[in-house]
C-alpha cells in the first residue's frame, strides 16, 4: 500500500517513520511538495523482516504548551455538564424507597422504573441525536437536551402515579441522548489532535464524578428536605421531601443552556447540513473505518455488560460476604469509584494523546488494549477473600473502564470523518446503553444460580461471568489494533492534520 499525501513544503522537517515494523507486507508513505510536486522521501530497508518503510518529509507542528482561555472554559463545561446529567440520571435510585411508599409500588415495579424507561429512551434516541449532531450546532443541541432532561427530572417531583413517573424518566433519557455524541463532535472540532484525548478524559471524568456523587448529593439533599430547609421555596415547599429533592436537583440543569451561550461553535469543521454526507449509509461505506468501529462497538458493549454487572452486584457482595452495612458500602464504594474515575479519565486521555503523536490514529487503540488488560488483571482480586484487595480490584476496574471508554471515544474524535463523528459516537453509546444495561446485572445473577454458588459467594459469580468477557475484549482489542495499523497512514496525527488535500490511497 502506498499512500500519496499532499502538504505545504515550507518549514518541513524530516520525520522518520520508525513504527509498525512488525507488520507484514510493504508499506510506504510519499509526501509531495505543493509547489514543485516532487516526491521527497528517505528509504529505510529492514531486509531480515522484509519491510520497506519510507520516511516522509512532513511539516510537523510543535504542540502548544498552553490552552487558550476559551479552551479551558470548554474543558470546565465538558466536566460540569455530564456531572449534572449523571446526577439527574441516577437520583431516582437514592429516592426509590420513599417513592415506592407514597406511590404504593412493589419491588418489581420500583426496579422497573429505575432502569427500562431511561435506558430504552436513551438507547433508541441516541443514534437519531447523533445524526442530528452532525447536521446542526452542537452547543444548541446540548442546551436543548439539558432543558429536556431537567424538565423530566422536575416532572418526577410532581408525578402522581407510576405511569407519570415512567413518562418523566423517558423525558430524562431523551434529553441526555444528545450529550455524548455532541461532546465527541465538539472535541473533534475544538481541539487539535494531540489534545483530544485530554478533552475526552475530562468529559468522562465528569461522567464518573456524576456517577460517584449522585448518591451523596441525593442523600444530603433528602436530609435537607426532611429537615425543612426547602419549606420556604414557592411551588415546592409543601411537597413531600423526596419530591422536593427532584425539584431542587433539576435546577442546575436549567442553567446549562445559559452556559452554552458563553461558547462559540467551533469554526473550520462545522457539521454539514446535507443528509447524504452524515448518514449511516455514508458511515459504513467509508473505507476501513467501519470494520474498526464495529470491533470497538463490540469491545465497549461487552465491557458495559461486565461493568454494569459488577456495579449492580458489588454492594451485595460486600453486604453478604463481608457483612457491611449499606451506609458503609455507600461511603466506601463512593470514595473508591471517585478516585478511580479521577485517575482513569485523565490517564486514558493523556496516554491517547501521547501515543497518537507516536502512532497516529492507532494511538487510542493501543490505550484500549492496555485498559482491557488492566480490567482482566483486576477481576481475580474480587475473589481474594480480603476486603482491602476487593477495594483495590474495584479501583483498578474503574480506572480500566474509564480509561478504555475515554480512548474509544478519543479514537472516534480523531479517526472518524468530521461529518460522521456524531453518528459514530452515537452508535457506540447506544450499544453500551442497550446491551450493557440490559444484560449486565442478569449475567452475574444467572452465573450465581447456574453454578449453584452459595448465596453470599457473589465474588465467584463475578469471576466466572466477567473473566471470560474480559478475555474476549482483550482479544478483540489486539485484533482491532493490528487491523487498524495495517490500513492506516504512517504519518502521526500532528503531521497529517496539516494536509490541505484529502489523503489518497493507491494499491500497489
């Protein structure tokens, strides 16, 4: 395969393409001067392995050391918006007991309201929202989505029966469906290639912060409501405490549209308004990218099954096997998950940026492989029969999942065509939501019953169900890395982004 690339010739520096030596076949890279049309390259032969590698003379910009104030503000909002969104998404879980008592719900009805209404609405709407992201202004969609999900949370506080609460949760799911595709598309346009991993890491750190803080925020707000702190507020002061919590928690979400007004839509890669260029048909007809995307969807979905299963059953593991009280479980797991997320997001993002400068668009895929390996190593710690090691395993697991998820979406931000970033990220998000939420908790429950483990040996059920899933995703991560590195250009992202014309691949 010879890749013919065109770029300006001024200020060029020689970059020796020293990667990919283990690949089979002949790979070359020719960069033509825009003025003279003369090919400039050096040739390095590796005779023993039978490779011919060409080092092209390219214009590689030096990454800036500082972010602009507008970029820093965008990073702040990329953290705050998902944090608020995830608190809205999970707040029902902490309030489910008082909700069930007032609305006279059975355990089955209550558990049904916690999952399917949001998951189905979110999973079914995220792909249409992703297509819309590729055609409309992303900041507007995030603002409108925040209005919708905040309205749904507010309606939860005024629901008079289970059907109204079901509808309110559906509204929350519809509103949040636009967030991740819009964020990935924004990151792809607003940040240079060597900073997209950092931006995605900040976003998923906000996701994890919302996940880990939802129970604490909900619990504290409920205590304030029961103590009468909100009694003087108009409209909601006379409501039951759990209803007041929904109403108060919804308020920050209504500020998000105002915050979006402080940003500018990124200039240069504005989403196209034509239906053909941002359709699913165009996405899956794009050379090379769909195969990698399908494998990434499989990796993300399988990890989502394992992740949702662990989160659903880990509290029961700690209560049944280690006889911890719910309050102890909530505090300890909240701390571990928060620390793991604060580490996993930035580490996954920075490693993706680092390897992207070295390996081009294959950089985030290498981090995906490393993250899946860490997840695989962490699973046996759950069956150590030592509580401290269980917490260590949980921390490693959270770091691995957050770093891997960050890297998956970083790859979409750097490798997907600009007009297809929303569609690409929405497909990954939909698969994670529908498959992960649908199969995760059930997978461990089936293992617990089918292998006839004792009721308290949830750790063994986690081992026999999650460990095979991790082995599968490690294998898929290795395959997708090899597949992409065989087909991609050898020039790092920082150089490739300087080309003025589209890349042209010529079979040899």
